[in-house]
């Protein structure tokens, strides 16, 4: 006779889409060596050995795997990405991994970040950035940068939640200058001046809340 697993059964195919859900409470005190070993085995093929988004599969993926060395994530954001994957991208969910390993992976991701903090920015530059943001970005990235703008639900890849995820200044300027391939983030060079692009890049970085944003946007 076949034993039926409960509704929350593990899924042997982590890439198979399934409804979003809240990750369970993960244990603290994760084993760093274990986290790095799991990262090398499960993540480096896409994200690269040091997490720079340059693994052997990266060139074939759109959007490309996140560059984990150039982003500061809230822990909740990382756990959400590991539990649910990232809709519209090749980032799978990892619900089949035991909670202690998920915790170790989440900690490892956050140690890969080497993006620097900003030097103090002049108030008029932040104001210029806030104006450019209100005029051009809220419909997708949401007021306060929560990723829940009115147009967000129509997009295959969700707009970044800047409260939960802070791109490095260079990654932000790059996204504004070139767009993000494989997403509806377009280049802004024909609509914003270089000064506005720099100002709005500083502005979105200023929205980060270390463990505020949970990134529950679909
Ligand atoms: C098949 C390729 C692939 C594998 C394997 C993979 N990722 Fe990703 N990952 C991606 C892509 C693609 C993105 C989305 C980039 C974007 O949103 O622009 C991403 C995004 C992320 C993000 C950022 C959150 C987000 O939603 O953008 C984190 C954190 C992350 N991955 C961690 C991991 C970890 C840890 C592992 C291993 C357990 C892993 N990834 C395995 C491709 C992969
Ligand atoms: C049509 C919707 C849309 C508009 C309008 C839009 N974005 Fe985006 N933005 C996106 C999407 C989608 C992504 C890709 C998210 C991903 O790769 O996971 C993105 C990515 C970004 C990133 C890269 C984030 C990272 O962590 O790598 C930055 C920076 C950014 N947007 C800033 C802006 C700013 C500033 C504006 C206004 C000038 C703007 N965006 C307007 C949809 C939009």
C-alpha cells in the first residue's frame, strides 16, 4: 500500500513552480563551513564560486543570476528567495533542503556581499533623486521602494523591493544606464540626465531597511 505524504510534502523537483509560501522559522547558529560547501554544490553553477553572478550557466540565463557580491539583502529577503525561488527567473526554490542547511545558505549569501556603504550624499542630490523616482519609478518599484507599484503585478519578473535589497552604486547605475536584460527594467539614458541617474541610484540605495522589507512581492 502506498503511503501518502502530507500536503506540505517535500518536492523532489525544486524548480517546479508551486504556490508562494512563508518560509519556516530557521534555526540560528548555522554552520559556516557547511553553508559554503552547499553554496559551492548548489549555487555556484549559476552564481559563480564567489557569488559574482558569473557561474558557467550564467551567460545562458535571462535575467542573469544575481551578483551576490554587489547586493546587500535583508535576511528575510534571502530566506524568501530560497524558499520560493524568484518568479520569472531560473532561480529555483529550495524547500527540499533541511532548515539547518537553508539557514547556513542564507548566512553564506550575506557574507558574500562586498558592496560599500555610501559616503554622505548632499541633501539636494537626494531630493533630485526622490523627484526622479516619484516621476518615473513608483509605478513599478512602489512608493517607498517596496516593489509594489500599480504596474508590478503585470510584470513577469517583479520589480526590485529596495527596502529588502540594496544594489551597489555601480550595479544601480548600470541597471539605469543599460536596463536589466530579461526584465522590463529599461535604460533611462534618454529620459534622465547623468546627474539624475546618479541621484536616483543614491536615492534607491537610501531606501534599504536592514530587516524591514520581506520581499513578499510576486
Ligand atoms: C539555475 C540557476 C540558479 C541557481 C542554481 C541558483 N540561482 Fe539564485 N538566482 C538565479 C537567478 C536567475 C536570480 C534572479 C536574478 C534577478 O532577479 O534578476 C537569482 C537570484 C538569487 C538571489 C537574489 C534574490 C532575488 O530574488 O533576486 C539570491 C539571494 C540567490 N539567488 C541565492 C541563491 C542560492 C543561495 C542558491 C543555491 C542554493 C541559488 N541562488 C541557486 C539563478 C540561480
Ligand atoms: C516597468 C517597470 C519598471 C520601471 C518603470 C522601473 N523599473 Fe527598475 N526594475 C524593474 C524590474 C522588473 C527590475 C528587475 C528586477 C530583477 O532583476 O529581479 C528592475 C531593476 C532595477 C534596478 C536593479 C536592482 C538590483 O538590485 O540589481 C534598479 C537600480 C532599478 N530598477 C531602478 C529603477 C529606477 C531608479 C527607476 C526609475 C527611474 C526604475 N527602476 C523604473 C522594473 C521597473
